C-alpha cells in the first residue's frame, strides 16, 4: 500500500532514509549550520547536545515527547549523531541509539496501523507476522538481556519462532536501536569536530558525572557473587579461564577501575605475566577501538560462572545492575549520620 510520510513523521522517526534524505536537501546545509554564528546554528547545536544529555541522564528525558518544530527536530537528531561521532565513545553512541529507539517506540504506540506497518517494513520486519525464522529471530534478540528472549524459552515450530503483538513491538524498538547504532560513528571532518568542541566537552563531562553517580567509588563489598568468586579464585591461586578473565576485566573497567588497578588484581594469579595481562586489559578497555561490556547473567550462566546466587541476583539480569542496586542499598540516606 502506498504511504507518504509528512515532516512530523520524519521528526518522530529520523532514522528512516526519508529523514536522512531531507537533511541532505536542506536549504542550509548542516555543516553550514555547525559553522554558523547565527542564532539558528547555535540553536540546532544546542538541541543536538541536549538529545545526547537526555540519552545519558534518565531524569532529563521528557515524560511526554512532543514535536513542536519538525524541521529542527530532524536537524537536531543529525547534529546529535555528528557530535557523538566526533566523540567516538562507544558507550555514548550506545546510549544515544538506545534513547532514540525508546523515543521512537513511544511515538509508535500512538500511531495508526498504517504508520506502524510502514516503519516496521522499512526496518525489514513483517508487521503482521506471528512467526519469525530462527536465524532472523536470533539476530533480532542478540542485544536483549531478559531470559524470556532466549531461544530455549520460546516456542519453535518448523524453524520459526512464535511471537505475539507485544513481542513484535519490542523487536521493532530493538531493530531501531541496532539500525541507529550500526550507522555510528559517522565520518566527520576534523574541522567540523573542532567547531563542536564546546558541545563535545559538555557531553564528555556530563557522561563522566553520570558514570560517577551510577557507580560511585569502587566498593568491592557490593560486587555480585560471580565477580567476588572470580576474585577469590585468583587470590587462592587459581588460573581463570578466558571467559572468567574477560568477564571480570570488563566488569572492573566499566565500574571505573583504572587499567593499572585491574592489572594489579591479576597479579595474584599463578600464571601472571604483566605484559600479556596489560595488553588484554587495554584491549577489553577499548584501546583497539572496541570497548567491551561485561556479559549479562544469562551469558555468565552459559559460561558456568554464575555462582553463589542470592536474593538480589533473582531481581537483576546483569552483574552491573546488581552492583548498582547494592550500592544504592548501602548509600546513606540524606541527613543520616554514619555510625
């Protein structure tokens, strides 16, 4: 069925090729807006930065998304992608993709079937399907951590996975996230990034502050049982398998531990080699261009590393969620005094 998107649709779903085509045919090119000292250029740069800030700080996200000026919404999405690409930080790009996908998902909930169908088909999904081929399903859910998406927990018949309407809605949002993320980073000329240095510095500072608020100072007492067990095994003189080394290193890096501190943890291992360990830690921390995150609980179980589960483990699906939860429980309430 023929269907035409208007500018308001493009503002809601700026990852669609029609929206990107609109940016390329603007009366004032985006690179001109970036270099411009006029109020319009400053406003678009600020709106792009605000999208990134909203992506990193949940409290900054609007309860009710509104589209007041479609043209500027589309431009600000493009600007956010450029700033994120100049920063070239994997975590920031991940957060932007997740934020934009969630925002689009909220808009889709209010759309009629024609729009929902168009967006789904543009993403390569069948909007009315109740079954997805196994390979396609596995691809779509690869970034979803909840156990209900694991293939062993789904109904599979004749090589196809059964899904319901709510499942499809989640898969559409996840597909939006992966599409947006796959397009980042953009190839941005150095001169453009220099013009955006002020916005980049603000975003970096905001991200670092958010990470500090999420994880705070390192507290080994709040580590999940799996990570405590890995550290205990090293201390006891046990050589960890590769999966254990990877999981522990990625966890310690993500919560803010410095490379030298992580290497120091592994000095307790009987097969410790400083050069090899430093290389492995720096690789996982992103020196090679890809910054790795620790595996979720489902993967830890697959690795055979999920041990000593407790009540808090039952409430989370990721070691990082456990750590944040326990740190929040231990944090003194305002006005209270430590013993």
